[in-house]
C-alpha cells in the first residue's frame, strides 16, 4: 500500500492518497481504524502498517480525539501529517473501507473532504 501527499496537480489538491494496496494491507488499515474507534488506540501511524510505503517520506498518523480537526501538517516534521477524528468517525471509515476488500467493488472513496487537505482511498491512485 502506498500513502502519498500530493500538494498540487489537480483541483482536488492538496490531498493524501492511499492506493496500490493488497487485501491484507487494506485489512490492516481497516483494523487500525477499528482500534481508533474502539479506544484500543489513540494514535496509529498508518505508514508503519505492514507493506505500507510512505511515498517521498510521507508519514500519516491517525489520531482519535474528542473533536475532529481533519488532516493537519505537523510543522516541525516536514512530510508528516496528523489525521484527527472522533471515534465515531473512525468507525464510519471501517465501513467505508469494507467494499474495497472485495475485488472490483469500488475504484475510489473520499475518506475525508471537509478540510484543506483531503484523503482519498483509491485502488489505482486515480479518481
């Protein structure tokens, strides 16, 4: 699985795209979201999941918090982003990832669209 920050190149930018994944890698992502939703984890470094590559040094850390803030750049760590959401939000993402576990069910899904940096889940990296 690849996680990449795209600062420009499309009207949808800036965005972080999660793409080129295998079922096992996507299942690990879904499990990380479930652990954030349940309170088992308060932080999950998604780029540290097995089989995951942070393209050009991109690092994405998902954080469970009382209030969602979306995706923010970590100022003192270039290429590092925190994706801050509430437990119910992470629970929604568990369901949004589910169709991608079956071949051919979905090509892409926006996982976060409300802030200046969006998050895209895409089989091929296209949308």
